[in-house]
């Protein structure tokens, strides 16, 4: 009984498949899909990179930092300006790193490895950023 039902279902499915026509897409199907995708991508602003801090703001921050460092380093103690006269920097001369961590020592191999890995990291970051920027801007 089961075999009979399976044979009937098999024959029915063969008839349905042979009776149906295969649908083929139009000749410019791929071009239509790609044009629709490009329209959607151009409208989407979620992939546009906008930095949190603009280049102008970074420039202003850098100028302020340089001015403050110059005032601290080049300021004469007899002619100090404003609040620099009230700040006591004597703790800087009493701070000694050798007293804080006297037992740690690194071999030359470890130091060379740290220098090389740091150098490679600073090379790879811009390369990876450029690669991913190119992936986002696939136009």
C-alpha cells in the first residue's frame, strides 16, 4: 500500500514538473538588480564615515596642547604667568621610576621584540584602515 501511494505521488510530481514551464529571467535582469542596489546604497547614509572629532578640532586641540607645553617648559620661574606660580612641581623631581619597580628587568631580545612589534603595529594600522575604507567605498 505504501509503495503504491509513493508511486502515485512520484508519477504526479513528474507530470506536474513536465507540465510546468521553466521561467527565465529577462536579458537585463542582472543590470536591473545592480542598478536597484546602487540606488539603495547611494541613499543609505549609514555607511558614510564621519569622524567624531573633525580635523579642524584636532588642529585646535594640538595648538592648545603645544602652547600649554611651551608655557610649562619655557616659562621662567621668576616671570611665571597666572596659576603656574601657585602649582608646586616639586613632586616630579622626587619621583623615581627605579624605586617603584626595582626588580623588573628585560632582556635585549624582549626589548627588540617590543620595538619591532610596535613598529609593525604602526605600519599595519594605516594599511588596514585604507583597506577597510576601500571596502566601504566600493564604487
